């Protein structure tokens, strides 16, 4: 059974069958599915809000008993109160699941903020028809309507952009240390804490500017820019490897275990401790496709010739 916004709405509004409840609970507890999912329902947020509040109002009118209820009905009363409260909780959770839209003073237009939790990935369409795939632990901010002369978004994390061509309105991605300018192309931006910020082009051309100064570089297909403080460099790469995550492939490309751990933590939504610090700088070159967290931990421990533990959302390498 597939997990989508319709099933999640049913779950949080208490309308799931027993089988559906088990499916959703298993999905939530697992926390490591890498199937991309659509963040938004086809309906507008206002329609969803109105439906939720209508359910709450109807439940209140039909189920809550009055102060004049006959004795012996106390248990039933509190059961019904609990039912309505569950609807409130479900409504709150569901509305948080959708991108948050806030009006910011002195900013036009309003911005939508999309946050993807660790262990998940998501795809969404922007107002101009461009498409973005966000990696785990990423956040994207974009206006409900783009300006007449430009299209600007802000990224914290990692995202793959498929930008719809519009020669009259350049597309800008602002990251922590750089700003990417394009007209229409396919490229990846990685702006993750603890990593060198990078921009990789799969198709077309992009201009990458360092936010610390005016230095910029022009990239074409299979080129990558690395941005560190006031420095910006470009190299040739295999773009297909740089965007392996988009295909559901966890690629650890000759990096140390200490560098790999944050990637694995975001990918699976778990916490990993390196108990034997001698392992921290050991290099890893491995690729995992559709593997669960236990399989990854087992294989890495074998490569590193060490032991591992994993229970629920906690894992570790080494015996100490």
C-alpha cells in the first residue's frame, strides 16, 4: 500500500481502516523510506483547512454531550471529548505537513517554506513550472508568485533543480555561500553544514557567484563549483555521480567515516556514534541502493573490520 497525502489525511482524521493504520504506523516508525513523495495535495491549503474544521465542528455538534447529560455517561463523554481532541491534533499535524506559508512584512510576495525531515526526500513544482527534488534534511523557501523580472528561491540543504526556460526571468538559487543564476537547466546545489558548498551542472549553463565577493564562475554540463568562504573553484566531474541521491543511491565516494556519518544520519534519520575514534579517518568507497539502515551499518562495519550496533534510531561503530 502506497503512502500519499490522501492516506495521511485519513490517518490523522481517524478515518483509516485497521490495515491502513498499521501501514502508516510502520512507515512512520521505519523512518528510512527513500521513495520520493509529493509534498502537496492537489487541493489548496485553504480547502484542506476548511474541511478539517468542518469535521471538527460536526464532531463537536454530534458527539459532545451537554451539561445536562444523565448520570452514568461520564465515560462516554470523555471518550467523545478525546475523539474531538484527536481531530484537533490530527488537523494541526496535517497542516504542519504541508509547506508553511507566512506573510513577511516589507516583502512581496508571500513566501512558502518547505522543510524535508531526515530520512525522507520530496519533489515539488514551483509557481513557474520548474521542478525541485529535495534531499533529506533540506529546506527551500520560494514566493507564492515570482516577480515579473526574476525567479528567486533560497536553499538550505541539498536540492536538484529542473528549471523551466524563461529568458525574460532569470532563475536564482541563493545558498549559504553562493548564488546560482540560470535561464533554464538541470543542476544540483549542496549547501549542507559541515560540507564544502557545491554546485554541479547536469545540463545547460549556470553562473555561480560567491556571496562573499563578486567572484563568479560559469559552469557547463559535468562541471562543479566548490565555494569556501571567499574562494570559488571549478572542476570537471561526473554529474551522474553527484546526483546519485536523486535516484535513491547512497554514494560514499572515497570519504572518511567521520564524513560519511552525517550523510548516513540524514539519509536514514538515525543517530550514529563512532565509539572507536581510530575508525573516524578510515576511508570508505561504497554505494547502496534501496538498502535499509541495518544493511548499510553491517556492510560498513565489514569494510572497516569493526563491530556495530543499531537499535531503533541509535547506532554505533566500535566496541568502546
